[in-house]
C-alpha cells in the first residue's frame, strides 16, 4: 500500500499561512498608535494543484503577499489641508507677540504715553507761566519717545525672530526632501524585486505630511512607488531620487530672507513658510505705520512749538530732534529743551506768557482729525487705535480660520483612519480566526500522521 504524503504538505502550508497571518495581526496591534501606519492584511490564495496518479490534488494554501490599506485621494487631501493649517498657525503664532507689544502695559504702554504727553500740554495750557508743568512736559515727552523706541525695538525683535523661524523651516524642508528622495530609491528597489515596502511607504507618507505643514507641497504618485513633490507654481522639490534645494537668501537693505529654488526665485503658497512670510510683511507694515506716526507727531509738534514763545518770551524752537529723519526707533527730545524746560513753548508770539494758545493747540493734536500718517488721515489716538484694532481683527480671523481648518483635517483624518487605521476589535477577531485555523491545521497533521503510522504498521 502506497503512502500519500500530500496531506503533510497541505498541513505544513496551512500552519505557515496562519502563523504569517498572526504575525501581520500582531504587527497591526503593535502599531495602533504609530503615526502614519497603514493597516495590513495577509494575502492568501489556494496553492497550485498537483497531478498524482492522473488526479489533480490540492496543495493547500500559499501566501501571495501583504496588502496595505491606503486611499491616496484622502491622503492627498490631508496633505493639502495640512499646508493651509500650517500657514494659518504660523501667521497667528507670529503675530500674537505683535499685539502684545502694541498693547504693552510696560510703563503704561505707548498709547498711554501719548495720552499723558498731550495731557501735560493741556495742563500747561491752563497755567502757561508754570515752570514745573514745563518740566513735566519734557519728562513726558522723553517718556513718549522712549515708549516709541521700546515698541519699535519689540517689533524689530519679533520680525527678526520670525525670519529666523522661516530660515529654520527652510532647513527642515531640505532635510525632509532628501529623506523622501532616499525613500523613493529604496521603495523602487524593494518593489521592483517583488518585496514589500509598506513600512517605507508609511514613512514616506508621514514625511510628506510634515513637509506639507512647512511648505504646502503637492504630491504626484508614480507607478514605481516613488513620488514627485512640487511647491508654489509647480516648481519641483523632489523628483524621483533627486531633491532640489530650497534656499533662504539675505535681501538688502534689512537682510531678511527671500526664497530661491536651485538659484531661481521661488514662491510658496501654503505651509508655515508662507505664514512666516505673511507675518513678516504684516510686522513690516506695522513698523512703517509706527515710524510714520512718530514722524508725524514730531513734525506737527515742532511746527506749533516753533510758532510760540517760551517762558522768557523768546521765540520757540524744536521740541523734538528732527535729524536724522525721524522714526519710532530714533525719536527723541531736543537736547536743548530737555536741559532747560524754560524753553518749552506755551503762548503765542503776540502774547508771551499771557495765555496758553500754543500749548492748547499742541494738546489738541491728540484728537485733531487732520493729522496724516502715511496713507491714513485722522487723530494720533485714532490712528494708533486702528493699529491695535487691525491687529486684533487679523489675529481673530486667523484663529477662526485655523479652528475651521482643524475641523476639516480632523474629518479627513477620520476618513483616513476608517480605511487605514487599526481597529483592536477587528484585529481581535482576525487573531482568533488565525489561531483556530492554526490549531485545526496542527490537528490535521496529527491525524495524517496517525493514518500514516497505521498504514506502516499494516505493512510489517
């Protein structure tokens, strides 16, 4: 009597296949909290049949590969929305300190310093012969100038800090681009030889998410498993195994960064880099307004101050220094007036010491709606107030848009997880199925062994 050993082969294959399935299930469970991990499943198929004694006999099961659950459309959406979120978060975080600087309570803040300064001339208007009130006016003028300088210095520091963050983000983009290019090479090599590159593909996806947050890249999936990344108007950042270098170039006169890609000007539309660029532009605009405000304050005060008489009846001169060109960074009291408060003007030339016409006119500048600051016309208090309100509105808009964007990303991520995410309940079921199938295969081999032993014993 002949012995058919095909049952042992079927059993062996079944043990291997179910053991493989248990390993894949364990891998899923182990990586349930791994960012970017895509759920996997063992791919099984019936093994090719064998012809024995003219009869086709099954050879059991075989492992054909590993299937990873991914949806490229959803993943591309997540990457796009992540770029928008990155821009909004960088813009909001960069401008928050600006609002704080403009609203600073240090020494009363610039708004209070301006109010106190003009208030000193209001007091002098009521008592134009007072030396002590003149001294108060010089002191408050010094305080206002110092507050302008302090606010300007804070804005300069914030702008420089944001520029540094932009440069750091550019370095991160280049590092990520190089990693993605290397992954492209490795994925192509593994998959071209029939291997499984699921782990590398997950790493690739996670790195693309990170680079999208920084630069708002767009991805094109190639048939060989590699990806191409572009920025802005479609300039290539990664093509196959090549990464192109993004550079932050110093730009005169202030030395802040502009972007180039392979030596040519580059435009980035989304991501933190775009947010940093927008924030730098906004901070620069605030600085220009502050400089123009300081220059306008000095010009109008000096014009009025020169039209009156001091405590000794002499024609007035400058109250603030006006050379070099006045900015918020260099505004200062005229050193001659600062050293001698008697030179502070209060009265008109026609009536020295008799009334406070000039002091009153200077005090009225606080609310005079005809002052011009850059392209704005209004009172000094309203123009500075508009700087504060404008900054608050932009921050609120960025915060609201960011909250909306966060909800969109959460929705897209939930869709991604419904396809690619690991479910412990589902994996528990799979684990039980593979376990039972493994035990059954082992029992099958035992039965086949007993039958074989019986046949052998009959032959003795």
